[in-house]
């Protein structure tokens, strides 16, 4: 299509979503975009998460952009460092740094109905105008810090897994890890061999399935690089395997959940021989209700002589360590907060003011909803990547992201070629879509326990209730009649 320099596009965030969107714009012949990134480097989650043992729990060939596949992954589940290297390589290949503003945080966005444009304001007070915005700020951006009394009193080193301090040497130290979620299952077995004592504070055990990780031999990587068909086939097979296992994770079925429990208990028995310890590590909630963890060595770490699983509730943090409610002070030289992120799929990342001065926070005050998780009525030309109800419970998030990019790209093309002022999704279409999503939630497992997926009222505005393939079919194609199309008069 013909280039339109007078149609500026803003991409907020330089993680997978922002980078993928930029590449697809270029491939469509659209170059009038700028990527805004608040940090000093690209990468998003994979830039920030570089704690010991950090890796993806989705297989490498699936956890990469389908239009930028990588035959050179060193192992079945790539480390965060290797994923970051992959993203850096993709950015360099497509020369995206030329269209990027690092260290530039967007703190407000305001829509002008007369001009059909968004004004973006940075933390430094600069303003930029964009006819369309692709918001790829990510769902896992800001660390969630626990509300524990006395956190500021601790005299040792304290760090969150998402803000790891590599200047701190934990060798021979007494270390406390608070949390037993997705980051803890990776960091615990990674630091256990080097620390003097490791105390892991568990509030709730998790279902842990085996990872079966392995290195890819050099000959296989050469074959994948030399014969792209095999690389595409590898991705295809692994993706559909994850889809086939999906019902075990997300359907509210005792039979299907039982399969997951069987696999997890087998994994627990093979790693932990002590029956009392095994009992402490066994969840009492339905499989899939909380995030299922993937690890080959986390559970086994608790049988090491220097690793202590603490199940007593934490009373507070003191100058010399963590005190539990049984009165025990667990003396520590360092505390690692493996407490996850503030879930951003259903929150406004900063003030976003749409038509009639309404803010996105107001629109989502009774629960975040968006059409296909991408567009929100009253916020024209604003396209969200990983919006409400687009999180996967069983497969690669990038499958969802690529469908959203396709939807946004088709909308942007329509805005440009038909010289539209704006496109605004019809409120009734958004409501119908989300009513269907919430209706299906009663058949899903996620409502059966307290988890980070749920809002305070118990509703789920985070995950998609179904297969990724279904979401892709529904979301990847723009249906213009779902939108109010407003032309320049």
C-alpha cells in the first residue's frame, strides 16, 4: 500500500508485542511509526527477568514469532538470556532502533475527537501525536511486592526476582525465598547448590508437572537451519501438542483434572522420597485452578540438606531475617521476593482518556472488558495487545499476540486507505463478546480457588476460556461492521 507519512502510529512497549507489531507494519509498507519504551533497552519481561535459572515454560520453537522463527535455540526451553538475545537479533535485523525512543515513558494518552488523533505525554513532559496507537505494555511488567510488616527493617540484601541484583553474591549465604510460584520453581534449584542455607516460605503448594528439558544437539540445529520445513513442522507439532493438553488445564472436569494430578503426583514421587515433605508439597485444590508450574528439579531441591521448606505463616520481617507465626526467627543474609507481578491484563497502565473525557480506568471500574481483548468502546484507534481475557492458561502467549497484531494492522490499513478519522468498536458488540466470554467461565476450572487470575469479586478478566486456535480464528480478521467508522467531514 502507498506510504502515508502523515499517519503517525505509536507503539508503546518494545517487548514481543511491540516488536512483532513493528515488523508487520514494515512488511505492510507502513513506516510512519515510533516505538516508545520506558526502559533503556528492549525486551520487556525478558529484559527484566534475569534471575538465576530464569527460562520460559513454553517450548522454544513455539515461544517465538511465527514470522521470525529461530532454528538455533540451544535447548527445548530457552533461558531468559537466550530469548533476550533472540529479540535483540530481530530488532537489529529489521533496523527497528531507527524508529525507537528508549528511556521514554508514556504517562498519559488523550484522544481528540475533532482530529481523530491521540496525544501522548511522556514523563519528561514532551507530547507526541498519533493517529493510531498499539499498546504493547505487557501484562507482566511491574513487580508485586508482598505486604509484610517490617520489610524496611531488614539489614541484609533484599531483591525481587524481576529486579535481580547480580552484584550480590549468594555463595555461602543464608537465603530466604518468599513465594513458591513460577519464578521460585526456577530460582530455588539454581541457587540451592551454592548457598549455605535456603529457607523457602510456602503459603500454598502448587501442582508441578515435569519439564523434560534437554539441549538441542548441534546437528539438529543445523538441520533446522538448513531445511526450514523441519523448523516449521517442529513448531506446528509442539503447538498442537500444547493445544491437545489444554483441556486438562482449563476445563472444569474432575476426569481431565485427574490426568493432571496423576502426572504431577508422579513427578512429585520421583523427586521427593520423604512422605512428610511430599505431603507439604501436595496441593489441595483442583489441577489448573492456579497456574500450573513446570520443572524437573524444583521439588527435588527440598531433599537437599541445606534447603528448608517453611509452611508456617510469616508474621513479619526483622533486621536479621523472617519470623514466622510459630515464633521462629529464620535468620537470613538475603531475602529473595519471588512474589510475581501485578497482573496488567485488566488494568489501565496510565491515564488513558478517550471520547467525552472518559478514562479507561472508569470504563473498567466494574471489570475490564474489550472486544477480542483488543479494542474498547469509546477509545478509538487504540489497539491493546494482551488486553482483558487474552491470557493463555496452557500455551504460548505469542499465538494470541500475533492474532491481535493482525487485527490491529487490518484496522490501521482501513483507516489509512479510506481516510477515516477513527474506528470505534460498537458498545453492543463489545458487550455481546464479553458476555459470551463470562458465560463460558462457569465451565472453566479457574473459579474453584483463589488465584492471581481473579479480580477481587472473583471474576476472571485475565484468561481466555478456550483453545488458542479458536481465539486466533475469531480475532485475527477485522470485521468492519463491528466498528463505528467516522470519516473526515
